[in-house]
C-alpha cells in the first residue's frame, strides 16, 4: 500500500493556517530563520494544538513527517 503524498499546502491546511503559496512564503519569511538550537516544534509562534500535531507527526514518523522536516529545513535557512 502506498503512503499518501503530502505537501506544504496540505500541512498548512492541517495547522489551520492560510495555505496559499504567498501566505506560506510570507509565514516562512516572517518567522525565519530560526536559531540553529531551536527546534521547529518548540518555536513560540505555534499554538499548543499546532505544536502538538507537529510533535506527534515527527514522533510517530507519520505520513506528515517528511513535510514537517521540509518545513523545518526551510525555517532554519537564512533568506
């Protein structure tokens, strides 16, 4: 059985955030770069529900984990 393919738009939808391409780019630009010693899941801008969802996906290596990892990399890059 093939696992579902998720993307950043879908992740932002799951988090209850605007998922338009511009909104995703604006979100990343306004919240990054994160300090290298700050985990994405520990960033202050998440609600407790959002942080919980992200943590659960990573802990369980769930379908969304790859997309969360991708967002983590983008949030730590200097623009």
